[in-house]
C-alpha cells in the first residue's frame, strides 16, 4: 500500500485563542513540525487549510489545498485532502496540525493494521480518533455522500466502510504514552506539551 499523509489545519482554534498551525514548537511552528515528522514515514504530504488561512513556510514537496466549504468539520477537510492525493497514493494517514508529539512509528503501525480495510482508526472506550487514522482514497465517495446528507460526524464514515478499529493496547508498543493522540486545544495543553518536548 503506497501511503501519503494529510494534515488538517483549518480549524478555528477557538479555545487556544491563537492559530495552532503558527504556534512555535522548538525551532519550528507546530504545523512545520507535524509535516516534518509525518513526512519521515509517508510521502507526499497534503496540507488542508481554510480558504484564507495564513501558513508558515512549508517544503516545496508539500501539496497545499483548501477546504471547499467553511465550518464543515473534519469530513470537509478529509474530502479536500483525499481529492488532492496524487494517483500514486492508495491511502493516507490523516492527522491534525496540533499533535506536535506525534510518533512516526505510530503512523507506520496504523498503516500495517489498515491492510485489507478501507479505514483504520484508534478507538478508546468507544471513542474513535478520526484524526489519527488511515483512509483509502476509495473512501472519498462515501465522504462526499455523507457531506451531501449533512451527516458530518466521522463515525458515520466508519460505519459505512470496512473499518479496522484499533485498540490502544495494539499501539502502546510503538507509542507507550499514546502521545500521537494528544492534540492541543488549550493554552494549558500547549504548555504541557512544551514541557514534554524533546527534539526529534
């Protein structure tokens, strides 16, 4: 399976009160760091931003696309990302830009577990993590159908396609503290992540 990466960064960052993609993290912004870490294991990387969203500088190899319609949630971003994938990519690992502690080995393991499925998603205590998941490009038609019906919750997609639901125990060998799932929503989340930061 030839896999690419999709990074969604078009959210409003309301609780953070500052655009997450532009927040400094070490010598980079959060978006630059996530793109670099993800790009170490999959290629190419597609970045999905809001229509007029300013972004930090990104490598020339990054494919930049924009949400077609604003405020439609992660499924809208997923649609834009899947549509922008080159024909050489069978699937993509999808993440948000606010997971600066992402562990590349987590991505590799998720891609392994997705073999034979349309999607693979970590599910903990009944809660799915749709922005730490793998989607085949063939799920695009299902995403577009759900958006047309205004059914914007990712769980609807997981119910509609062959989905590998991954337990936390299956991922702890590569990411013991599940840092890849730790997205930053508030200034306190950001402060704690900076405290855990290690150059990588």
